C-alpha cells in the first residue's frame, strides 16, 4: 500500500476527535475552554424534551437536548470511523449509533428511534472534543480514552439513569477504557491523562473522585497487558506484540502490530479551524494487518489470562468469547466457537462466554461462573442476557451461570442436563483419551461448544429490547389488549404487545416478602404467585410513581450482578419482563437506585 493512503487510514482514529463520556465530571466546567455556553432550557422546554428523549447523560451534567429526527440525519463519516477503529480492539459487536448533534459537549443517550424502539447513541460536539485536547496539553490519547469510556457504558448495557450516573458503573467504564487503550498502544500515563486533568478530586454523588478513577484505568490497562505476559509497570504500552488477534473465520489470523512506546508518543495536534483535529501518533509501519471487527482469540500457542474474581474487583466488559488458561481446548474448535458466539451476539444480542480454567479459587464451578459473569460483565446489564460456561479440568467440575433474562427461559433442569451434561464429556472422556502434551481432541472440545450452542438455539428468538421505556405506554398497550378481548377478539401470546415484553418502571419497594398491598383476590391466585417464585429468589411488591401496585419476582443471583441492593421503602428504576400483564406480574431483570 502506498505510504499516503496508509497514513490516512491510520489517522482515522485521531483526526475526528469525537466521543462521549457519560457524566464524566465537572472539572472541565470548572476550568472551561473558550467555547460558547449552551443556553439553559426552560422547564417547559425540558418537559417537551422528555417526550422525545428517554435517557441521557452529558459530560458536565448539563441538560441534553437531542431529538429523534437527528438520528435520521446520519453520522458523519468521521464519527463512525473513530468508533469503528476503537471497536476493532474490543472483540465485540457494536450496539449503538454515532451521530454529531447540537449537544453542549458530549453525551451518551438512549432515544426513541423511528421504529419506536429505544436506540443507544453516542452524540458529540466536535468543537468540544477539540477543547479536550487543549486542556490536556495536546494529548492525542485523551479524547480516545473518553470515547472508549463511553463505548464501555454502551457495551455493558448500563441504563444511563436520568439525572446522573452511579459511581460503580463509572469505574467499570474507566476500567474498560484503560483496557482498550492498552490494546491500541497507549502508555498508561496517556490512558489516564483525561481523568487526571478533568475529573474532580473528591467523590461526587454520581462519580467517584479522581484517585479511584485513575486506579480503575490502571486496573484495566494492566489486565490487558497481562494478556501479553509483559512487564506491566506503565512505562510502556508493551515491548512486543499483543497476544490478542482477530478471527475472521475459524483459523486464527496473524498477530496485531506492536503498539507505540513512549519514545514514539503522539505528536502535538495540527491546528485546524474551525474545529480542532488531532494528528495521528507516529508509529512504525505495521508488520501485520490492523485488527478488524470480529472475535478475538489468543495467538497460536498463547494462553488466555483470566482475571481473578474478588470482592473488591471492579467489573469490566470482556473482550473474547472463549478463554482458555490451560491450553487444553482444541485451538481450531476454540476459534470456531469464538466466531459462532460473536456472530450470535451481533445478530441476537445474547452473549455466551466459555472459560476453561486452571483454578476455581475456592469456589464451586457454578459460584465461579456467576462471579465471572459479573466481573466480565457478560450480557447487557439492563436485561440479563448473558451466560458463562465453566470447565475446570483439574478440579473435574463444570459450571454454568445464566443472567436473569436467560434464566427465565432455561430452567435449572435443562441447565443440568443439556448444558452441563454436554460439557462433562470434555473432562470424563476428552481428558482421559488425550495424548500427553496435546490438547483435548476437537470432537470432545466440541462437546463444550455444543453446550454453548444449546443456549444459542434456545434463546435466538427472544426479544431483548426495552420495548416500553415509559411504563405508561406499557399500561396503555395492556389496556388496549384487554379491551380487544372484551370485544371478543382472540388473544395470541405470540403476537401480544405485552406478554414477555420488556418495560421500565420507577417505583418504591413496599415488600420484599410477597404481596402486601396487592389487590388481587383469592387464595388460589396467591398460591400461584408463591408457586411461580424463582428457586432461591423471592417475590417483591412495587408501588409505581403513579400508584400502580406490581408483583415482581427476583432471581436468586440478580442482586449480585447489580451495583446496589434492593431495600424496602426506597425508590428504584426497574427493568421488567412481563409474565402476566393483565395481573401486573413481572420478573425483575435489573434495577438502579434512584
């Protein structure tokens, strides 16, 4: 390739300087760049805005005005190109759109699309991102880290609560930012530059203070570095080639090029008017193709490094669908499974991660699977559509963890017989008949793939979109269906607008132990409620902000995936799947403290 086109391609990530950082703090507002302030909207304007905007979280906390028609205008090629370049290093499919909009600075938003369904969007102001460069002393990695932070929010399925964020999910996004920037070649100091410069020192209501956020970025950076078995002291991105490579089909592809080191740091930006543009960091010509969108697997002969679960470990989005720290999983089968699960996640949004592990760290295989589902943030947090399968050959155990949404559809008996029952063959037969020094055969490694494929086949037709972000819309749809039945129209659950659909509601927990104010009459109905309660879980009662009383079941493992615990008398925002819409009976998929 001629040098000119190669240079243009490599500068794509830096030249646009667009991104969003959900409620990243107010330091920039305290020391603002020379940019015109957006006029404060009136209460009437905000009320009108809420009719179109679902959830939004701006960089400095200022109100975000972002109407659905802007979606149809499309994103500039610059913004899309920047996101596409970062996404190449994530190992995950993209689940959001990117648009330039008249926002005060930058924002993560969830808006109602033309199809009347919510869409995740990164909206950005080009001028603002240029100002980020100036206040970070021309550091070209600063806006990239902002973008990676925001991408982390979207990939993890954070709900981006109105009025602010939550400190735990901000640390998750910070850790993800550090993880991705290492893979892109950023030295640790550059990955931390934006936070070091812009974040307030003290903890806030929605965001942790600067020291915690800097530490989270370091955790993510070092976690990515450990995949390469490099000296991860922060002095350099890496001295060699990353262990992660991209898989376009079953056979592994060539390794990625070596990231930049400090002696080849990004140069000062070129001065471009009216919106500043960053010049690309100077890096050596790549020895291999730059990663392209697709699944990530370890390079041939390399082992995956799986993070250790712990009480204080900060969760962060995973980057690969199959991880093997033993070297026992057949490489060809591993690449094939990674490709299949990546494609499935892209098409159906369900994420299934398979781990072949050396050590369960004192836990059972099931306990370890749930701990890793939280730590690796498998599935979208808001709807619980992730699964983690674990094979521990040395402990002769297999385990499975399913998110709250998946567990509604695949019960414990099928998990035991059709998921774990398939995986056990890897240990009982595959390990017994493998040749010394070689991995388990492709056929017995395939038994693990069959377990993942069972979840794929059993969940591929489910809907994972929050169809009703406003609970009043759900209530109206339920009332319309009930009226239709009274007119004698037949009811078909498969075409119902409410049955098994996902809605969000705000309300207060009135009981964590069954009905308290619930108005349904009859002992038979109450027995039905008790019978339907999930095994090991419990039945809650919720009073919504408009006075409706709901019954909602909570899976036994849901709370350990969340950032807070449910408590009576406190307000929450709930993501609910409707089980009996007419009777206001739901299952809780996730919740956020208000």
